[in-house]
């Protein structure tokens, strides 16, 4: 009887290990379903920063959006949400550097825009809804 209990415990532990490994493999394989496709970019007047407009698509169950990030000039667009603004329509905002550390984001006033404001500390954003 003691031998059967040990055997059952061993089998149970082996099954638990296999299931745990499978869950880890599946979660790692599916961890990043989102894709960023760069649409345009604009480098600041001093060449330090780059404002990038991109389409973020996170799969069939979520709508894609147009987003803007500011990052160091020349760096690769990370597969992360934008750090400036999220536009919930297929309409890219107009980006215009006013000064080396001041970016203007222009968009139609009817567009649903979410401000993120996680830009580098020395950069300020001017949001300009435009009435057409």
C-alpha cells in the first residue's frame, strides 16, 4: 500500500510539472500579441528626440489605434503603447515641433483622443484640437 501511495504521488507531481511547463510556454509564446507599425516620424529641431506616429494592433478582439511616442532620436520603436497620445480612430494627428523640447499635436476636435503624458521630463506637449 505504501508503495502505491508513493507511485501515485510521483505520477501526480510529474503531471503537475508538465502542466506548469506547458502553461509557461503558452504564456510566453502569446505574451505579446500587439504589433506597432510606424506611420511617420519627426525629429526635434536639436536632433535629440523623435516623435513617432504608429498604428498599434493588438489582435482581432481589440480595435487598433493610432498612437504617438516621443523617444530618443534614432532609437527603435518599442512594442509598447504610445507615451504621448492615443487616437481611437484611423486618423493620424499632425505633429509639429515648436521648439527643441515642445511638440504640438494637432487633431480634429471631433476625434476621441486619450492623453498619456508619459514623455521625457524635459519635453512638453501642446494639444491642439482643430475645428474644421
